[in-house]
């Protein structure tokens, strides 16, 4: 058994988990732009990441055990590699800080009002550190189990509401916005879901070069393109667009209103667990996507120390920010102006590198 490679099944869940990012919290921006048609815009935007995924997979086909960052190092040298992975480090740290503030803010408001924010944050950082600081196969298995748990919680939290609270009058007419606003919602969805591409750029070094693994990435993307729009659709059907926009953690607020007599109440605990699982899965992948490329710059014996330092930086910055609202606007800015443009630049640079044959098509073996 190869412990340094993910399996095909794990790649499906890892790709899905990479989509369960800040978008699980800031998707209400798409609702603001697209209105009742936002769930359609979300699905289209996520699916639009697939052509970029194909581009990344096309680039890596001739370089076994190489990430896109590794290909750039092969073609342009270590100096360019250091610059790019340092930018990648900063991006993933900022994204990790925002999702931690999203979760801490939600727990603080709805469940643990007297618990210090730093306690909530450090627990999640420690768990993510322990998950990532493991063999690759075991890390993939952990994310796989967390993802299955997340999906079970998701359907448990909303299944009853669909039959009891859902009102199709909150959905129709579907297109209650202009074509321009709908297009903006689609573009935002594409930008926000491009965090999937940040993961695909790095995973090449731990993905067997088989057609099945590449199909697994597409399946994971399509799974997220189904789950998030469905969640938005159900929540709009229960509460209407206006109420959905007025709540910071819409899933928790909506699930609190669901009950059957006196024997079935408190479904918000399932949605809380869903948000918790989203945070821990994505935080683990932020650490993975940061740690794997950056540790190649240093001696292998320092890899655990590097992971520990990255985790400490995320913890310190998260406690310093300590604001749900600030995290929301930072995440929107990052999606529009940083993450998606960075991914495009990486793809373009890697394509230019493949046109440079002076160093030949050599395989880069991970140290």
C-alpha cells in the first residue's frame, strides 16, 4: 500500500472538501446578486471551474509526481518557485483565517456565548495540524470520513424542513433579477469556487497519474456543484431570499425554526456540526496546500516545525482579526481579486514553461 498517494475515492472527497471553503459562508453574496436565481448561478459558477481543472491536469500529464508548482520550478528555477509558493502561502493563510473567524463567530453567537474566541480557534487549528501531520493516505482517509459525516449532517439538518417548511412561493419567479446581476452572481461563484483549483494545483505530487484519478477530481467538483446550490435552494424555499440575506449563518438560524411537536427539536446542532466539519476539512486542506510546496525549500527534517509555524501564524492572525463581518468582506475581496487571478497566473506561467524545452521533460521526484 502506497502511503504517499491518495486513492481515487479519496480524491473525490478531497476535491469536494476543497470546495467547502469560505464559500459555504459567503455564498449569500451570490444570493444578494442573483436573488431567487442564485442557486442556479452557484451551480453554473462551480461547474465553470472544470475547464481550468482540465488545463491543470493537461499540464501535469507529462510530469509524474509533480504539482504545477514543481513544473514551474523545473522550467524557471528555484527563485521563481520560492516567489510563487510564498504568495500561495500568504493566500492560504488569509483564507484559513477567514474561515476560522466564520466558524468562531457562528459558535459564539448561537451556542457558546461565554467561551473565549481563542479557545474555539485553537481547538480547530490543533485538529487540523494533527490531521495534516500524518501519512498522505491516512490524511486522505480522515478527510474522506469527515466529508461523509458532513453530508449526513447536511441532509439530517434540512431533510425534515423540506417537507414541513418548504414553500415553492419563495422560489418563484426564479429569475427575479437582471441578466447582468445574474452574470455577476455566476462570476462570483466561479471566483469563490476557484479554491478548488488551488487544491488541484498542489495535489499532483500525491495523485497517481491515472485517468480514474483525474475523473475523481471532476466528480468531486460536480458533487459540490450539487450540494451547495441544493442547500441554497432549500434555504430560500424555507425562508425566502430576504430572510436568507439578513442572517449571518443562515443554516443555523433556519434550522432552529424546524420542529415536529415537542419530540423533534434542536436540529440546529446538525447544522452547527456541518459548519464545524466544513471548517476543519478546509482548514486541514489550507495547511496541506501551504505546507507541501513550502517545505521543499527547506531541509526535510524541518518539515514538522514548518507546519507548526504555519499553524501558529494562522492561530495568531485569527485571534487578532476576531470579527465575522471583517472575515466576510476579506473573503469576498480574496475571491474576486486574489484567488482566481492567482490561479490564472499560475496556469499561464506553467503553460509558458511547457513551451520551454531547453531543460527537457524531466520528472521531478519529491524529496
